[in-house]
C-alpha cells in the first residue's frame, strides 16, 4: 500500500463510520443529503477525505441537540467541499450558527416557562393557558403550537428576526 500523507489520506465508508460512531448507511445518507462528498476508486468504491470526519462529527452533535439537517446543510453550504476548511471558514460558520443556536435557546426557554406554568397551575385555565386550543380555533393560523410560535419574547430578551416557518406535523396539544 502506498504511503499517504495524513492530510490527503482517503478513508473508506467503514473507516469513516467507525471513527464517527455511526452506521455506514448513515455516512451514505449524509452524502446523499450533500453534507459530505466522496471520490470513487477505479473499482467504484467510495473514498472520503479525512476532513469528512470533522463535518460528520458536527452533524452528529447537531443531531443530538435537535438541530434539523436542513439547518446544518445551510451552514455547511459556505464551507469548501474540496479541502479541509480553514480557521476563517470555521469562524464564518460559527458566527452564523451562533445566531441559529441563540434562537433555539430562546425557544427552549419559552417552552420551559410554559411547561413550568402548566405544572404549577394544574387547572389548565382557559383564560391563561397557552397549551389549550378549544374547538381547534387556531387551525386557521397553521400547524403547530401557534400561541408559542407567536408569543413575543420578554423585554429582557434580545429581539430576533422573524423567520419563515416550515410546515410540520400538528402539535397534539393544540387540538381538542
């Protein structure tokens, strides 16, 4: 086997999967989603550049945090696909992702506040509860927890840009 420098060594799908701790089918799936890329050998086998390990490690960690693959792909779109991303590349996506993570943190805080309120309340008052939706009155506003989606953050939270909402499955709490 010829000597390879560490920077240019190509890895098999099995080696990548083992190093990242995921199934080989997951490696191929992430490639089909455009998050990583491979080259083909003369025998038509996939080979992955070593920097794929870092990308997939970020994908796996983002998944654990509940970050959708579409958001990961959006952030990765500005990274070079043909070489190891440099410090400037990572700094650029870090700054971009920071805003996305801050938005998620604020959403989690609002959800936690709502859940604590429901647990503390116990009565599920129709006058104050944001979880109830008698008669499915909010169905005309779209899928999901409409009151939580449109709740304004408290004054001590930084204002955030309005993002387009993706349609998703209906939140079972919003139907009666």
